[in-house]
């Protein structure tokens, strides 16, 4: 077994690559992925280079280059949200929803993006069942709705303008 690793160093580098790839699957930080790629490249180079010491140096150099040059680009690409990206409850503001049960100052139900939400509105009389309303804000698990569309409704994607 050991003799085959000494005679075929590419097998050693493939084992290292697989081990580093397995660690990457647990961490999901792209650090071990870069080292895994370096091990794969070193495995390819080991087919033409006999010196194991040079292979280790090559692995280290390629790892450092990938970690400092490619990893930041990959992380930036993965986390490419902007300061204007709305998430969680913020992204629901301005979306249309359909009244399922009359919505008044204290109770009501609406369908918002396929989910049923408790709702309330500061309007009298209560909003009728089947009418289209718009989310004004989210208070906990309750959507506060209004009958007027937000001023930036045109900025919403076409598939999110209608309930």
C-alpha cells in the first residue's frame, strides 16, 4: 500500500483532495475548496514531476494563490446583496394581498404570497372579503394593510404586482 503511494504520488494528492473536499462540505467557507483544487492541480503535476518536496511547495503556493485571489471573488459572488436589497419582512412591504376574512382594526386574514397572514387595517368599515389590499408594514406576525398601492409599486417585478 505505502509502496504504491511512493511510486504514484498522484494517488496521495487525490486522497488529500477528497479529504479537503469532505471538510469543505462541512464548513462551506471555500477555504478547503481552494486547497482541494490545489491538491487536484498538484496531482496532475505529480505525473510529470518526481520530486515530492517540489510537489509540496507547489501545493502550498497554489493554495495560497487560490485562497487570496479566487476565494474573495467567489465569496463576493455568493454574497452579492446590495444595501438596497430588502429581506425578511421588509420585502413584503408594498406587496398586494387578497382579503380572506374582513379586515378591521382588530382582526382579519389575508393571503400574502400564498401564505395566510393575520391582518389589521386602520379603516372603518372593515375591508371586504375578496378585495385587494397592500402591505403597509409588518407588526410581528400581523400584516398591517391599506387600500392604496405604494408609490413604488411600479418598481416591483411584474409577477409580484398582483395577488
